[in-house]
C-alpha cells in the first residue's frame, strides 16, 4: 500500500522529490521535456501546499567529456512553472542545506546530478542518509528509475516518511492493470532493440496476450533464430537461453510477412523475410505486414506498444511505425498504452501523443515492471 500525497499536510515541510530528469541534453539545452512534464502534477501540488520542494535526480553524460549536470533542467522548469527555480551545484552537504533553510515556502530547488556521488549507484547507506538529512519527507516520482537499486531510490525513502508521486502511482496502476486484468483482446506490439529485456517481456506476455506482433531488431532475431532469414543479427548466449523459454510456434506470435531490406548500393527492396540476402539489413516492416497488423489492432480492446518497428531515424524507414501508430489511434474504443524512450519520442515527434491513453516514461523500468510485476523502487515506497 502507498501513502498518497493527499493524506498529508505538507505546509512548511522540506520535501525531497526523487524525479527522473534523465533527459537528453545537447550543448546545454534539454532536447525532450517529456520526463520533466511527468513530474509537474506532484511539483505543482507541493508548491500549492506550501512545501519547500527539493528536486533530486540523476542525468546521463551529455558527451564523452562533458560532465553531466542537471542545470539545463532549471530553465525548462522555470519556463513551464513561470517562476524562479533555484539550483544547487551539490546534492548533499552544507551548501544545499543552507539554501534549503533560506528558501521560501512553495519554492523549488534542483540538486545537482546524484550520480556525481559514487554512493548513489553503489546503493550506499551513508549517501542515502546524507540525502535524507536535507529533508523531512520523501516523495518517489521517478518511475523510470525504480528498477535501479540505488541509494536515492531504495534506501532514502526508508529513512523518511515517504509518499508516492501522482505520476509514479498512475504509471504503476496503469501497468498493473495491463498485466493483471486487461480488456480482451489484448494486442501487444514489440519492436526496437534491447533484445534481452524484450524477451523477458515476451515470456510474460505470451500466456496473457491474445496477439503478439513483432517488428524492429527483436523481430529480426526471431526470424534469424527460426532460420527464416539468413545472416542477420547474431543472438547472444543470454538471448538463446531466454529463447528456450519461449514457444516460437505459438500461433499468437505474428512476425513480419514482408520487410524493407537495404544494402547501401542496391537501394531498398520490399520483400518476404525469406528473400532477404545475407548482406542486406532489415530496416522496416513492409506493406503486407502493416495491413495484417492493422487488422489485428482494429479488434483490440487493449493495445500495448513498446519499441519502434523500423529505423525511424531514417525517413525511408519511418512508415511502418507511423502506419501502426495511426492504426492504433484509429481504434477509438481500446485502451492504448505505449512506452519506452524511443517509442514515446517517436509518437511525440509525430504529434500523436493525444491519440494514446497513456505514455509510459519508463524504458528499462517499464520492461522490468512488466516482466516482474513490480520494481525495487516501487516496493520501497510502500508502507
Ligand atoms: C531511463 O532513462 O531509463 C532512466 O532514467 C534510468 O536511467 P539509467 O538507465 O541510467 O539508470
């Protein structure tokens, strides 16, 4: 059971909110604010409650030599919230403590990248305590990081009265109802890379879903393992072991009927997977596959989509994912959930966000939640 934000009076309290602000940054500018937007309902609620809001997160390296900082998140928050947001270049110690003591009620402070401190990833208790020392309350609003057994995710919440953030709770609820009690037919579309984690998801969905549709690299692996395509990606030992647990002859599994294959000098060929030559690479699903998948999507009551179906970064290979996204949106009656960083980025780039019932912020966290039904960081928020 979680304690909801509505169950407490936050007035005057120092509240540490663990967010997932691991956003793409280029030359100091945030390229995609999706994850920041996800934390807004919690931030605004705490602001209106008169709390002192301390936002903590990690962020990945910008480039090989660039020290990763959360500073670029500050102007984005300021722009959305229309107010000054403070930034502390340290995430623990006397500097943030002084700033927090001085800040006004309803004000917001962003701490520097938690992972600059080695203790965060080592799940170090000392670091967790130092972070907890800054606040009186902990709020977990970082669904996308809840698969990590890191200090701020699994230890700090245990050191303070802890609450689940609005969006984190919503995401856990949406995904739990997807895996526990979906309206049928349940159609699951899986594409993209991250083959090993996707295979765990397939093992979980195979008994539960009514149809599983595949595109992207994961489909190529499944085609290669069944010797339908020659060459293609070489599955790792882990992939082979995972595949032993999956009955690929199950009629629920739908692999591409045709694909777009390309070898630099030869142009693009739309062919059956069995006709792909060793030197060619499969980069999208073909028209017959789009039509077949769209027919299945049409009858679904629940649709879950994770992973692009082609190399969407190249305009020649966007059509599969775009056509399928449109087919999903066309099914007005179904509950439509999509997740994974690249899939969500694609949906948003195409301006199709409103056509989906829910976009998950999780990448690996989403896959692990589906495979296991919970996450360490979600368990840590329970009371
Ligand atoms: C994500 O982007 O999936 C989350 O922020 C987790 O990031 P991580 O893989 O660096 O832990």
